[in-house]
C-alpha cells in the first residue's frame, strides 16, 4: 500500500521508518510547515534529516500531501478538542477521494465520530483507528472480534503518564509534584501534562470505545472526568495499608463513560505499573477479557497504525470499517 503520513511527530516518524518492514511505501509525509511527495516513494531518511536540520520535512505546502498519490492517509497530527481540526478535515479530504484513512489522532473519532462515519459511508475508502486507544494494545480489533453487541462494559488503565505518577508516588513515597517533574525529565510526561493528569486523554479513549460499542453517539462532553492533579501521597499510603492501590480508571458502561482514581487490590489485574496500559472487556459469552501492553511510544503506536494498514490491505481497501 502507498502511505501518505500527515504529521511528523514521534508516531508519524515511526510509521515512516518501519512501513517498509510491513511491505508498504511512503509516498508523502507532511508536518505543520511543509511536505514532500513522490509517487514512487520518498526518501524517508532524507525527509527526516531535513526535519531535524531545517525544521520541516519538505518545501511543498502541508496540504499538498492530501492530493498526493496514496492508498492510505495516516493521520498523525496532534489531537485537538472541540472541532477535531485539522485531523477531521484531513480525513474527510482523503475519504472524498475514495482513499482509506488510518487515524492515530483521537480527535476525529472522539469528537466527531458520527460525522466522520457518515462521510465514510459515502466513500470507497474505509476508516480505521486502532492506534487511538492503548498504543500497541489491539483494543479495537479485540472489540470487533468479540462483537460490540456482546460486550457489556470496558474499563482500564489507559494513560501511561498518570499511571507512572501514581506508581512512583506509592512505591517511593514521593509527592505528586516531585514525581511529575521526574516524569517530565524522563519524557514520560509532556511539558504541559494537563491532558494526561487531568484525565482528558483517558476520557477520549473511553469515548472512542463507547463509540465502537454503541456505533457512535458519544463525544468528550458526555464523559465524567476526575484526574490525579495534586493527588495526595497519603491517600496511596492509606490504601497500601489495606493491600490496595489507586489507579486512574476509564470505564465504559451502558450508562456512562467515567474516568476517576479508584481503589484496586494491589494484586488485581488492573494494578499495572509504570507506563503499562491494560483494558478489560466484560463479554456475554467469553467472560472477562484482559489485554495489556505499552500504551504509548512512537514505534509501539506505529505498530498499531500499520496493523490497520495491513487489515485494509486484506480487504483491498473496500468498504466501511470501524
């Protein structure tokens, strides 16, 4: 498949670098200031070296990528809230050309799922978004395999930054501010960590899961969100005295999408440590299913993107997909 990659951050760069290992060709890549394209395949190393040295991957306008020769648009621009732009419009532009879209950007399927799927229903292209929930974890594929109609609830630890902070606070007895600064030094937390520690990122993933299970109808505004900002270390100490720990849990039920810190037994499946993620599905016939793995990182998330590209390859790029 020919890939056009919109976004040259950690995920976009990783997709471009490892796509050939999956048998795919990168024919275009863009960042916020420029793009480069070649129908026979761009020189990825040259484009990324130019990005490091000159601050852009190419001399053409970013939007020129949308008119390039490609089978799949990989949308890996940063997630934005509200109107989900520019990710939403980029996806629509590809679908209107009957091209496939693979999203790493959570915005379009968390904020404008119904609108996007309406466009997809009129296109020869399909939309997939495995990388939007849990990084390398096959969350969407598992839900599809079981059948959304046979899943009654989903819950999990879906933000590695928040989980790292809570884990370090408990194991080392450190204050929130100290651990957050450590996470930023290690690159586990962003310079502005509010998206993660306030629970927004986990809520977006919960909303996406709700849209998969209910075939749409959910937006971020529907979620009930409580994060871990300024979380007191003594709460973790008290929990530990009773053999418990606290994790930031996103839960999707028939009634709501909720993100909040919750007590869980220290040996519980949900008590993953560090930056690990875990997702549980309550199913009608298969009991409780648990899948865990690295929930973030360029290569990890890129593996989910390219798994979706492979799924599209198997379908020859036809039909609508969730």
